[in-house]
């Protein structure tokens, strides 16, 4: 049985997340349910209010369809600290989904030992979860 996973990352990593989805799905054990990596035709500043509302609703629906969430975080020196990925992570925690972080912790909730697994890279994750 395939595990439905949601990929959470900053929007500018969309192409990278498409490649991650292909890599995960090629293993046959994962189904990526994140529609944003193939849709969301505009970034926040370029979207209408109606588009933003639709995208947020879709993302929430996708998280609710997931068995787990993989969050791709940013390094402190990236200068990028905001983003919907933090809300997505919070929804997954609230739903008691399995959660993995690839990258450094970005906020206090990333330190919840019983709820969050940490990995330095996608390769490290795949070595544990083939």
C-alpha cells in the first residue's frame, strides 16, 4: 500500500519538489498528493485574492488526504523565514500525521521529539524510508 505524502516547501522550490515527487513515486511506496507542485500558476504577490483562497483550500484538502508530511526547511542564512509551509506543518501536527523535516529546524514546533523526525537530506530520508 502506498503512503500518501504532502510535500511542504517554499513556493520558489516548486520545480525541485516536482523532482522529489517523481523520485518518491518511482519507489512505488509513495503517492505525492501536493497539487501545488503542478498547479498554483502564480506566486503570492502575483495572485488575485480569489486565486490565493482557492490555493489555500486545495493545499488544506491535500494535507487532509495525506498520511504524512515531508517539510523541506530553509537554513537561517537564507533570509527566507515566512511561508505557508509553516501552516501546512501545523495542520499535519494537529492531525497527528507522521511528519519528517528535511533540513534544519526553523521554529520551536520542529523540536517536538515524539512528533517530528529530522533528516539532513532526501537521500538520508530515503535510506530510512525506502
